[in-house]
C-alpha cells in the first residue's frame, strides 16, 4: 500500500505547546498501531510530506527517525520508508481483499488522535539476556510458597473465593495494607485504600479522573514510560523537570509551575524508574513545601515501597499534611507481576469517584490473588522474602556497577547513586541509540532506549538497564558485550558486526 500524501489527513496544531515533531510522531504512530497504515505501507518522502504539511523538512525527518527508533518504520536509502513488520502487527490486506467492495475495514472507527503506546517486544521470547524490563527475573518469584498459599486460601475460604469480591478489595487484605502503611507513618485514617489490578490500573484510574478533559502533568525527566503512555492517552501535555537525589531542579520546577497549571505532579521519589535515584530527606521536604504552596495534587508512585529499609526516608505521603497526595504501590516487583496486585491510597474526597471508575473497568480485582497476598502478608512470609530480595538486588547492583566500571568506556557511567532494579545511562550526544539497541539485540541482550521515558517524547541519548530482570550469572558477561558495542559506537564504527553470543 502506498499512501497518497495529499490524503494523509495529519492535522497539526500550530498553536499547541506540543512541538510539531511530537504531534507528527504521535499522529503517525497512532495510525500505524491502530493498523490504519498496515505493515508494508510506503510513506511519502520526507520532502513531499514536509511540503504537504507546510513544515520544515527536518521536522518530518526527525519524526520518521523517532518512529524508526520505536521499531515502527523501516527506512532504507534508495528504497523509501515503510511500516515495519512487528509481532502482532496487522499486515496489509491481500489485493483481492483490498479491492473487494464490501470488505469491512476499521478505518475511521478507531480513535484517530489518541496516541497508542508501543507494545513491548517481550524479552523472554528472544532467548537473550533480558535487561529491558523493570521487573524481577522469574527465579525471584517464590513459586512454591505462592502455590502453598493458594491451596491454603481455597481450603479456608472455598467457594466464597469464586464470588465477586468487593470493588475496593478483599477487606482483610485492605486492613493488612492499611496497618503496613500506618507503620511507614502514612496517615491512613484520613484516606481510603483501593486494591487495584496492578498499579498500572491505579495510574489509569487517576488519569481517567483527573485528566478527563486533558490538562498538564508535571513529572520528572526522564519518567516511567508506562505512566507517560497513560497520561498521553488522556491527551495530557507533559512538563518534564530534571530530577535526581536532590529532587526536582528547583529553578526548572518553579518555571514549570509558573508557566503551566498542572493537574498533578507524578513523582517516584524512591529508587525511581528509570534512574534508580532516591530523593534525600531534604529534597522531600523541599518538594512537599513547594507543592503545598502551589496547592498542586501529587500522584506518588512508590513502586518499590516494600524495599524501603529501616532508616530510609519515609514516602512523600507520610509528610502530606493537606491530603493532596495519592499514593500508589504494587506487589509486582517484590512478589510476582502475574498476580496483578497493587493498591491506591487516596484522600477520602476522591474515594467514591475512583471506586466508581474502578467498577466500570473490571468490577473488582481477582479474588484468589488477593487472598493469596493476604495469606503471605499475615504469615510473615513477605517480610522474609523482601529482606532476601533486597540482598539479591543489592548484589546484582554491585555486580552491574563493577562490570560497567570494567567494561564500559570511561565516559559512560550510570547516574549515581542508584538502587532498586534499574539504572540510567546518559550517552554522548549524537550516539545512535536505536542502532545500539538493535546491535545489542543481535548480540543477545535486550535493553531499553531512553526515548520512551522522555515526557516530551523527544529522542534522548540514553539507555535504561534493568539488572533485576536478567539471570544473575548472565549479568557480567552481558555488560562485557555491551561494553564492546559501546566502544565501537563511540568510535563511530559503521556496519558493526555483533559479537558472537557467549
Ligand atoms: C514505576 C512503575 N509504576 C507502575 C508500574 C506498573 O506495575 P504493575 O501494574 O505491575 O503494578 C511499573 C511497572 O513496571 C513501574 O515500573
């Protein structure tokens, strides 16, 4: 299929704060991912499209390059730019189908301007060393103990577990979580707790409620891609502010608050995804003061709350004197993501609307899974398991850091300090990240490029490495291979041959 650029219908809003390059990227991505532009579709040349849209040619060139980096387009000099084959992507209809008069088509039915996120390629299927996903390696999931818990809860609760649970969650589990949060200094009595189907659902519920008619979200730059995808779906504008262990850059935060009126700030103050940074106590106090003065609601994503050790700073929510923080957590990272269990603690004023939205989503969260988690909490297993997991993650982090110090070019280091499951590596300007990620893939290592974590949707010369997701024994050899690739890329080697799989 060849697109006629005169009928592309890619309306760009020149008055919008969103850069034209991002608008064009989002519009084209939506068409590719919805299947409106099927695999194999040929796009117009950047010159033709730029003329048609009345934009600078470099805008189109960059948007195409962004889509190539996302794995949505293939571009070959001399051949042109085509929608790329991806797992699960829709292929172009066969000629006979396409010409059939009565052929059914979804064109025009799918929402046009909603930016669909890219689906993950799935590390597991590649058989390589998976360092792309922020989750534990499957050997870190306590399979046997979860099986025992499942037997126990069915023995105790029997058929009751097969009924619809309450939309807010299994009451004994809610109670256990409230008690846990209270121990962290979080004032649960002024709030309500909803068990959610993974914290991703919490992000969606909050976005549905607070971004129903769009709006702006303030977040760190970089920030968690899964949250950015949700906010974008609700047509939010993103304002990204650089952040590290000292919290948000104060001048940039002030500027962002002065120039936009965000609906809320999305913040990961502990072991952030994707940087691994943790706000110091002073940074927390400064941030709380600032958002309280600005009366800005906050969504705190404490994805690794369970890893918080004695003596570490309390969550932002513990210092929330005015009930302006929604507080989100998950058991995906410290127990098993397949259980799909998270929680959302919200000020009472937001409880009923959020619960109503939760009901429209899924009526309630899986009952047996909630009962299993309750059993694991009550028996004390989770505390032991988390203690052990923290040690394992620390060991992996030390392994990773040591391997990076040995094998990476001296100018390429992770942002430090970092802890948790992932780290962030800034790369020299101009380094072709998409090619590096592709070369790493061919060398059997799955890593994430930085772009999906950028709130403005810009290309960024950076990588996120997950050291929790890989097999521990494979970590150092994988970093050694990646180090070789980085040396080659840094020295501008072209047509690099991937090192053999070890
Ligand atoms: C920071 C952060 N928040 C939320 C989630 C969503 O996780 P889940 O829905 O499994 O709880 C993730 C998953 O990677 C994450 O990294």
